[in-house]
DNA sequence: ACAAAATGTCTCACATTTGAGAAATACTTC
DNA sequence: GAAGTATTTCTCAAATGTGAGACATTTTGT
């Protein structure tokens, strides 16, 4: 059940909590252009709002990454589209990437989200290994490092978007170009 | 005047505030293995603690970056050492990089810190331009992009450090190698 | 061993944040 | 226009965070 106001509050929360995890809810409400009273009508408490933000981030990033993987059978194209998908997730990607890696996370294959997360990143590494075996990627870089670099490029690009006036498609191509060159043999 | 306890509190605060800007001071104290009462003995209030953390971050990162610049006359070597310096700053680098760029920052050349910051990043871009003119760096990438990528690689590398068991010098070389290839012609 | 310094424990008053009831107002739908 | 719904305004009690006094305990330095 998703009203426009509820959606607006969630997006505001994602933005505000991205900069300050413990920001007062008043700030989230202000940023969503609603009162805090209204915010409380939609969300039982802070914990619920944070949890729902997590779910929204997880659902959208997961969906985008899986779609990128399944958009092609060509490993290099998959890799490229995964980079673009990450960039399109914007600031949410950093949260998503860290989500299942944090110290207080209980990772469990029985959990659908954990399983999907593992699918994404295991597939990522499988793609990398495959491209290394066919000589398309630098065999000296570990798949782990290539993945770390992937998230670094995404984050840089997301940050650059906020600053530069350049066309978004240009930025994405630049990001891919930089990444591709970095990981090539 | 820097006692071991004071230093420990500051380092704890840098760490805790890095993850959660508005974390309760109790958390900082816990992480520093002191009581909150003691924390208050050393720091008048939260604002003072935050300000001193900023100063510590600024001083150490600035010093490291300027040292890297002045360690050589060779632009490429300067660039490489700046990457290493950033990585050595650890989580502090991200805060330092954003420090003078945030919306609520009053940037003023009369201010020594602002001037030094400008020196660092103007020099960075001068180095990039110089390397582009001599054909050592890709002329199609804007110096802004090359700088954004620099900070993105640093940040990823710092994050990867917490996760990987690899030797730190290896990671730094890998980061440089990736960055260098990304920005090469 | 002793004195001084540092820290912990306990407590308190105050400030801020939180969550929600009640009534008023604004908006939407038919 | 009327009824229903959504939101705002106002208020309050409770919870949490903050900063600091007083005293006790521990640590440090000579």
C-alpha cells in the first residue's frame, strides 16, 4: 500500500539517513515537506522507517542488478550493465552493497534477500573469472578486487553526478570506460 | 596538550561519527573504553568534540597529501603518492575530501585550511593537466573526473582493507595499478 | 608509601527527541 | 456542495541524550 506521501517520506528518509544515520525524524519530515505528526501516522517508529528504507533499497537495487545480469548472455555486457545499474541506484547502491557485509548482519542462505545478494555477487565473480579465462580481463587482479573497484567506480560516479553539469549518459560511459581500462589485461 | 585518553577518545569519535554522524556520545565513550563522564571532562560538549575531530582529520590528511605532493618533482610519482597518502588516511580521507565541499561550508582563501585544501586539489589538477599535455594521461577525461575517481578508488580501497586479508602494500599497489590504467591514454 | 591526578560511579536538571491524542483545517472524490 | 480522507496544529507524557557536581576508587609519579 503505497501512497504518494508515504513514498515521499521514504525517499526523504533514505536521503537524510544516508548523510546522517541518526538524524532527527523532524529533519526527515522537513525534507519530505510533511509534519512529523504525519510521518508518525505512516510509520510506527524510527525503527520501522529505517527497516522499510532498507527494504526499499534492497528491493530496488537487487532488482536492478539482477535485471542487468539477466539482460544478456555476454559476460562483458553483463558487467557493463551491472555498473550502470549500480550508478542508476544512486546513493542507495552504497547502502545496498554494504548491507549484507556489515558486522551485525546475520547472513543466511535461507533468507531470500541473502540468497539473492549472494546470487548477484557470486554471479559477478563468475563473470569476472570467465572473462579472465578468455583473456578479456586482467588475470592478475583478484575477482574480489575487481568487485571492490566496481563499487568504487559506482560511488565516484554517483558523487560526480551531484557536482558536474555533464550529461548523465556521458558520465556513465566515462565510468565504464575507466573501469574497463582498469581491469583490462 | 594530548594525553593518551584524550587521543583515544578522539580516535573513537572519528570512527563512530564516520558511521553515524549523530551517534550518542555514550557510544563514543564505550568505543574508547572510558565513561561518558570522562569524555565530558576532556571535551566541553559534542560540538567541541566534533570540531576537534575535524581538526585532527584536516591536519593529518592535509599533511599527508602535501607531503606526497612535495615528495617529488615528477608529476606521475606525485599522483601515485597522493593516492597512497589518501589510502593511508583511512576512513578519515572521505571526511577530509568532503570537508570543504559541503553545502554548509564557508570556503575562504584567507583561511589557512581552505587555502591549503585549495593548494592540494589545484595542484592535483595541475599535475593531471601536465600529464595530459605530455600524453601520459587520457586527454578525454576531465581533471574533475580524474579527481573524483581518485577519491573513489581511495574510498574503496580503504573499505576493502577492513575486509580483505591481503597485505596492505599489495592493496595499495593494486589500487594504483587500477587507477593508473583507468586514466591512461 | 604517599600524594596528586585521572577516572569511575552515581545522580541530577535540563534539553531534545519521540510517539500519539484531539481538534481544526485542507484536500479529494462523488 | 457534502462527505470522507489526509494533513496540520497543538499539546503532552515519556524516553533518551546531554553536561556536570560530588564523592569514591584507581592509577600514576616521586
